[in-house]
C-alpha cells in the first residue's frame, strides 16, 4: 500500500486549503465517500466545519489499555477514567443489534450490588450465587460489575432442568465482557458442562476459546489474541451452521463447522466450568448473554464498538473526575475573538456533572438537564482576544457518581453541529473507523489501533547468559507492518542459536507456506565476526544465527534488522 501524502502523515496543517488539496487521496485510501452529502468529510472540510478536537470519540482507548485515560486527553485528578457505556437493557440490545425478543435466551448484566444474577430475558433464568460472596466493583463498564475471585471458588449457576432454552443445537451466539485480574491456566467465562461435554466460552493459557462439542469439522476455536490483566475484552462466540467464529475486541477467528451442538444436560454457569467443577474466573465479568441466533460480523462489531471506542466513563468518588484537552497553540491563536461551541452526548447520574470551555480567563459551563438518560448538550463561548490557552473539559463534578460521555466535538460558530471525527482521527485510525479491525494490532497490543506511529514492542530473548540491551519498535499502515530491532550485549554463551519472540502474525507463518525469511545483520562484538541470520517464521517464531556468525567464541553478540510485511 502506498504511503499517505507527507502533509497527511506528519503534523497536519490546520488550514482547510492543505487538507482539501489531499482530500481525494485520503478518501480513496480510507474509503470515505467524496460527495456533497453534508455528513461526508469532504463537505465538512470544504465548508470549514470540521471537528477541531482530536479523538472526540475516545478512539484507541487507550495507550495503556482499556481502563486508562484515552489518547489525546489528560486526567488531572487521579479519579477513575475508563471506557464504557451506561447500560445494556434488553430493549437496548434489541435496538443496537436488530434481534428479536425471542432470540435473547439469557442476558445477565451482573451489575447487582450482591446476591444472585438477574436475567433480563423473557426466560427469567436468574442465576444463583454459589460458594461465597461475589463482590460488586464500581469500575464496571456499565455501572458496577461482579468481581469473581478464583481463590474463593465463586460462580453463578442454574440447573439444567431450569434453563431449557439455553440448550441450543443450531445457530447461536455467546458473548460477555471480561477484565481478568490474573491469567490462570484455565478460566471459564460462561458455559454448560457435564461429563466431559463442553459448550463454553473460556480462557485457556491466556487465549479465549469457544467450544461447542458435537459440531463436525471444528468444535473448538481458539483466538490468537493474548489477554492481558487489567484490561476489558469484549468476547463473542458465534455458530451459524456453516462456520464457528470467535471475536475478541472485534478481531475475528473463523473455521468451517456444521452439525448440531451436543446437549450437555449440565448446569449453566458464569465464572466456573459447569456447576463449579473447576476453572474459576478471576476478574470482572459483565453483560453476558446467550442468543439463539447467529450474529453477523457487522452486528458483532457494532456491539463491540458500543463500548470499546465510542464512550468514556468518568467515576467520581470523593474526588472530581476530570479529563480535558488543550487546543494546540496555532489553533488557539486562530480562534481568538471567535465563538466556538463544544457539544457532547452525556449520560450522568447527577446534574452536577458538566462540560466546559476555558480560555485562560473565563470558564463557560453546561450541565445535563436530567439524570440517567442520554442527552446531547452544548456550551458556547467567545474566546478572549488575548487568549493563550483554550481548554475543553469533561467533569464528573460535585456529586459522587458516573458520567458517560461520547461524540465530543468542538466547532467554530454558535451552532452545535452533529458529531464528526476530526481529520486527525481519519488519518490515525482509518481502518478502525471503517470497522475493518486490524488483526495484527490486537494480537500484540489489544488497544493500539493507531497507524503511522512507532510503538515500543516487547521481545523475549533466551539462550544467552546475560540480558541484552535492545530496542524493538513496530509501526502499522494499512495492511503493512514495519519492525525495527537492535540488540547488543547478548552475553558470552557458546550457543549459536537464540530464541526471540517476534510479533509475526501466526496466520502468515512459513509452516503454512505463506511467510518468507528475512536476512539480518548478526555480529559478535568480541571477535569482530559478522554474519547473516534469518527469521524462521514458523509456529515457534525463532530467530537463528546462520552462515559465518556461528558465535562459538566468547564475546557480546547482537542482531540488527528492519523488515516489513503484510499483516492481514
């Protein structure tokens, strides 16, 4: 894929003229319709009404993973900041996905303060709290969530005879939100199990599995995404009677499957395998559901997007929860003496919560008119003639509680225009905004979807007596990945091979004939010997020395390489 124009990949000029010059090229690359439609980027840019904020919908939330301040925003209070949305009632699920009431066989929000887990479906399959007290945690995505402790063998369950509609043979969907506190060898999110027969969503050695035994060709599917502690994941398993599919934060794994899922005749449980047999979950689980219909790719991505990058939750507990964004200096200068309007959609548990514009002298504030409902609000202010700073703030203020915010935009003028992503967002997150979820990004870092930016990567090197000094970086653009690696001080071992974990997408391995080997520069600082090596991109992802650099003598060893390859 060709590079973006220089004016778009670097610091984009804020003027309409420069952006418009390259607009057609950008639209072609990111799939934006170039038309007179007033919702199109083309129209908004040429009319000079583009969103002035960066990341106004909290995309790539965040550098540190789900649960931290989103990119381009600053948290000045230390209060809880994370993504999320306020609720997922049955009516909201139907509205979001377009499914029928009768398709929902179970929907457990798991937001109770204590006790049993209530089912919002028409079946009323309430789950019994078993073996201890499953605490409530206020840092759930949708208000509170239930906190499972594996050491206390906690889980929810309902007997097989009491949940007949959960015994689905054909098309079906299982989903839930999970935030692991530890990554044990096995952890069950939810499932039905008896006598070695499985119908479950679980985590096996850090990877999510969807198992529907009884299917032919494929009855077990394992995601390539490796879970990390302290981060939220939307997990969804789908069987549509021709394929079995598994999604982790929108990243799909699929295999051919037909037939009927086996009747397990076992209890349904959340947080443990079967009726508390083993494999206890350790972490927060929220909004788990079972549908007797197969969701499409578009429906799964819509459900994932509703929380993953289209909302931000601010939680006030004694201390105000504030995130803000300071406009760049050249934009501040351009807006002096001009009127601007900040608009956002707010769902707040208190009318004390607010959005505001601050120009270094005056603060203009607006709060929602009511609580516990989505409301679009806007605040208009005239920037001072001598302003040197302009800050927009979103704050859970004065009263403890939650405030969810989405679709934040700042426009020049006094009209609260509908939300649009900023030009920077379309440049930085083109595939994500098109819901073309980049597989490789999530395999390494589940929340880094930004393109054309170097990220530091993690590498594990074994086989030598000392820890090396190295840098390891990666960058994405479209469907390409660039890797840059330099390692020195690899010790004095006589080993001629060392193993280094590399971010190579497993589906592109040489084991399936789809991956090439890359030549590297390999050196021995102790003897001055230089040689060439290669990446053997098989399932083990090995880097091995080869040729002249066999490194049988003592001295510091190292490797340098920079490669690029297609990721999906």
